[in-house]
């Protein structure tokens, strides 16, 4: 057998061997066992470089429209999930147990300073100013007209007795600009009073009472009944906007800095932990992990074989060696 024929035979045998191996759960079991033996006790911090990882992630978010590229997939997935949720009878109480609700509430009550800042920002929003101003004006106008407050003023009552009620309406109309001007000029003080009132009313005890009352009211409700009321096309429109906002936000220096800090903190936290430590924290054993993953990996390889993907990949990976001068020289030296 010539050297070229031997190389070809070895390559074909190697290819067949790998194809069979990758479809065998025992092979993946052995790989995972080897990984566990090699890396199980090695601190993860020695296996990951936070700076390199940060650079890769930053370059990716700068160059790739990752969310928009998957927009159609996100829409299809979201619509499928919502459709399934519309048919589920689960209640809010089942999705968020009272125990977990109490834990979240306890932590939320500790954010008093943040709550006060949020109230301040909300009360100073231009839309709130306009709304409060319009409410006050409407209340004053209704009081003056509907309660006949103007009729009680000296001189006005005699006019009304003479059958000139329209005069009162005209008088109110003439006061509109004065009232609106006064309200706009003093709206800051009005809103400040409202902010102080809210802070005084929203004590931790009051928030606890309102939150628990709200939870008791919503816990029997079924999200499916409300999801079914979402108009057609809403998901597509929201996903489109969300993907654009997400990709644009990812490019901001603010976001990239947070990503860097987050990656470094994660690597630092994992630095002294081994793979075994991580799995122990997840309350899952290595044996259980192998039991779950090995059949899936083997079945995945079988699918790739049936689709013709694995064969071409194996051929490509083996050709680099079996077509090399190193392989040719080794075979020729054996034949000689």
C-alpha cells in the first residue's frame, strides 16, 4: 500500500471512528469526566482573563446589531410564549408566592432615600405640572359655576334675579386667563406641598399595608385573562422598538463601562471558586450534570450526522493533519 493510500485509509478510519464516538453517550460521559478531573479543582479565575473578555464584549456591542439581527426570532418566540401563557390557568399567587413577595417587600422598604428621590422626580415632571394645574382649574371653575359661588357675591345675586344668568358665565370666562396664570405661577409650591404630603403618607408602615392589600387583591387573578387582551401586532411593534433601543444603548460609553465593571466583578467573585464549588452552589452534583447533558450531546451529534453537517466538519478538521507534510513524512518513514 502506497503512502497516499495508507494516509487516505487512516483518514477514513479516523473519520468513521469520530462519527461513531460523538453519537455515543459514553464518549461524552468520558469527556465530562476528564474535564472534571482536569479543571474541577482549578480556580476559575485562572482560566478566564477579565480584560480580554471585556475587550471582546465591548467590540461586539460596538460592531454588531445583535438584538435587531434576531428581531424576527424574538418576535416569533415572544408570540409563542404569550400564546401559551394565554391558555394557562396559573394565578399571580402561584407565580409569586407570599413568602417571596414578603422578601421583596422587605428589601424595597429599605430604599427610602431612593423612594423620596423618585417622588421628587415624578412630581416635578412637566406632564404632572400640567395635569395638576388643569385639575385645579377645572375644580375651581366647577365650584364657581355649579355651586353658584359667584351668585353669593354682593351685586351678582341681583343681576341673576333680573334673569341675566349668562352674565355669570361670561364673568367666569373673563377670569379664565387670570386663574390659569395664577395656577401656573404657583404650581411649584403646590407640587412641593404634594411631594411633602406623599412623603409623609408613604411611611414604611403605610407602604406595607398598601402592598399587602394589593398582593391579596391580585394574587387570585390569572395573567392569562389580561394577556389575551393584548391587541394583535403589539408584540412586533414593541420588539422592534426594544431591539433598536437595546442596540443603541449598548454602544453608549455608559453601558460599556458598566459591562466592564460587571465582567471584572464576576471574574473576581469566581476567581477563587472551582467548577466543583460552582456546581455545589447550584445544588447539583457532577454526576447529575453528566446524566442530564450526555444524552442531549449524543442526540445532538446524531442530528448533525443525519443533516450531513458533522461529516463535513470532521473531514475539514482531519484534512489539516492528514494532508500535511508531517503526516506524509511519518507514514513514509514507517513504510520504509
